[in-house]
C-alpha cells in the first residue's frame, strides 16, 4: 500500500512539471523564477496560526501561476481539522517530523517522519497530529485552487486561530465541503 501511495505522490509531482517533449505545456504555467524559503521562515515573512498549529507558507499560489500552494504546519498540540473534501484540489500530507494520522475515504494511515499520503479531490479526508512531542507537516495543494485565499480570509475575519472553521458556507465558498468532526486523538 505504501508503494501505491508513493507512486501516487510521484504521479502528482510529475503532473505538475512541464512536459515539453509531449507538447503539454498549454495548461501548465511557467514559473518566472526560483523560490527559496529557508527553514522556519514564511515565504512572506509572516507567521500564520491555523487551527492548533503555527503555519508558514512555503510556496505561494502566485509563485506557480496557480499550479501549487505549499504550507508547513508546526504542531505542539494533538488534533487537526474537521473531515472535509476539496472539489478541485488534491492535497498531499508529508510528515517532516512527528506522528500524524490521516484518514482518506475509509482508510486510516499512520504517518511517521518521512511518510506521506495523497488525499485526492472529491474524497473525504481529515488529519490530526498524534505525536507526544513537536511535529511538522508539509501540506501541498495541487492545483492551488483557493486554498491560500481560504487561509488568508480566516485571518482577515479574525476567526479564532485556535479553532478550525465549522462554518460550512465559508468552506463551500472556497471549494470545500465540511463533512464531520475532527479525528479523535488520545
């Protein structure tokens, strides 16, 4: 099963690269310049608070012409967002450090440092930090959709950074459906 997950990740990563030899560059935006973001630093020099975690943006939607948005969540407390799905965005979860639980559809995956799992669009999913010490989770959205705008609007509206949104209409406005509570982690 792990081999299938890694193969899916590689397929997603390869799909985001220009395929000049195959003449498939029409819908893939050209990246104007390389982007380097040092460890522990946000792409815009800010710190974001989303749910139970401190968040740094690593690759902005504008950096890739909408093809990708990447953020890093630093977790100290157990828990995660409610079960939801994205209509037009695939979500990749990669544990940089610590233990996480990710449910995709009816499958539950236990991620350790270095493990990843793909949450395809239109498939319900949820994740939770489950470690006993600090954790860091890299989350990638491809294409970027409106995910960066979603997280920014949460901050602009002053939505409690210590809680995940339970406002179904707010999530729907950004291409998601709220489906249930967060995973229970003990």
